[in-house]
C-alpha cells in the first residue's frame, strides 16, 4: 500500500512540474526598456511611452502579432487587430510580458511575447522636420488650436503646491494653475506634440507627469508652472489620474 501511495505521489509531482515548465507564464505589466534591468521596472502599470518600428507582422483572428525593433533590441508583441505597415514607427505605453505563449491560430509558441494595449502611429504626434514649431495634436492626429498661455486663461493661480498636497487633494486643484518644484526622473520627448516629464520632489513617493514644449534633462531640478487636469484620457489606454498640462519651466 505504501509503495502504491509513493508511486501516485511521484506521478502527481511529475505532472505538476510539467505544467510549470511548459505552460504559459504571466508577469506583471512593466515598461519595456532596452537593457531590461530589474531595478528599472516600475511597480504597477507604467504609463511611459515607447517608440517601435514594425519589422513584420501576422494578423490573427484575435490578435495582431508583430516583430518590432526598439533601439537595438528586437522582440515580438501582440495587440488588438488594427491597420499597421511594415517599416513605420508606432507608439505604445503599456505591456504585459508572457513567456512560452502559445498562439493556436498561428500554430506557434513564443518564448517571450509582450501584450500591448494598442499602437498609435508616430505621425499622430509629430510634424515634418521642416516645421520649427511643434503644434499640439490630439489622439486622432488633428491639430489642437494653440493657446496663448495658461496665464491668459480663466484658471486661478494657486501658487506653490507640494506633490503630497496635490496627490492627496486633487479635486482642490483641478483646473487651477500651480507651481511645483522637483527633479526630473524621466523624459519622453516629442510624443503627441509634447515632451512628457516625470517630476519628483524627493518627499512624496510618486512622480507627477508634466507636459512641456520646452526640453529638459533627466536629473535636472526644476520649478514648473502648469494647469492641473484630472482623469485625462487620450485614448488607446493613455490615461492619467493627474496631469500637469501646458507646463512652463520657471527656473
């Protein structure tokens, strides 16, 4: 009897090990970066945008599979079915890593595959190189009427605000002009006609995303004035609980 139980236990152990070895595995969403260093991963969903070039793609019934290049790295992604072209550049801002992913419709197993929410053509966010000024564009690629500056609008100016106050009481600052001071921790330039800057004041444990027309450098300490917008949805998964828009670097 003991030998029979030991035999059954051994068979069950082998079956469980086989499932762990060959079954699809899922990792938490994270930003795809060139070096893929664990200390660069952000907790939760990261909203950084990434620029990729389509090398080749295969549409399926459920997903569109594409081999892409980002910097000097190539990898495969899957996203919702949409029209894309080989050789063109696209943007995305979120990915879910899957390993040993089996695509039954393409009869293929991918060692690593990144599930991307959606791709946006880079043409929707940039103008030809001959243009000296970058015009703002919405997600459809249509130019947004340029404003003369937040100071000329109807928004009230609050003055200096800490990130802690802003994140803990966002409704109090919605639609208001504020000043924040902090260090630039990340920059994504020329995306959707704006520069996207992450700022942290070294006190609160969360970055504030700011949109600027000016160029700044990672590691630079800045005072920025901008308009507080809440629950900003640019479409295709590009959403922000708090966004400081039309930012101007004061010093």
